[in-house]
């Protein structure tokens, strides 16, 4: 009989994640502020955040910006990538600093990614270079015509 995988997080980890995912404190010592909120020490919060990062539960801590308010454009892209080329394609895409993330989908267009740049022309140029470097010919550019922003917050 196999046992269920053990949860790598406890209630304190969940409390930290609940606090930092949408409302990271903008203070001189943000981890101290978090620690006060959950009755822990600053050192303990830092240790736990580092551990959650090592485990891959926290991918990154950073700001999210509205590209248009900073003079940039953004788009969603989808590519038809042969299964044996997915990793190489993702690595090629990830070399561009304007790519914020990419992911697999169970669809003929199986690799999706977002791209931010100063102009749509620059994105089109980068997509053409990605296609040339990888041999993946079918990459579609799906710029938003209207943005509906939701506040994605997961109550842990």
C-alpha cells in the first residue's frame, strides 16, 4: 500500500503565502511586518520563505506591472510545437526578457506564453527570430483588445 504524499506546508507557511501573494508589505523590513501579523519572528519568516522557494512552491517574489501604463504592449502567444521539441522551444522563448511565463496546454497549440515589449513590432520581430531559431513555424500572436483584470488570490 502506498501512502499519500506528505504536504510540505503547515498552517504558518499557508499564512505567509496568504499574506505575500497579493499584499506584500512595502516597508523597509517587509518580513518583519509579515512576522508581526502571524506572531512569528522575522528570521523564521525569512527561513520559511526561502524553504518554500527551494521547494518550488514560491516561484518568485516581485511586482506585477500594467505594461500599458509603463508605455509597453503585451500579448499572449501560442505555438504548435512537436512534443520532442517543447523543452528546447521553451528555452528559446525564455531567453527573451519580455517573456513573463509560458506553459503547456493540451491542444494542438500546446505552448503558450506572454510577451511584453515597447512595441508590437518588436514582439513580431522576436517571434520571427524564435521561429527561425527553433524551426517552429506556427506561432500565433493574440494581443488583447480589452483587458479584464481579476485579482487572483488563492486562500490557502
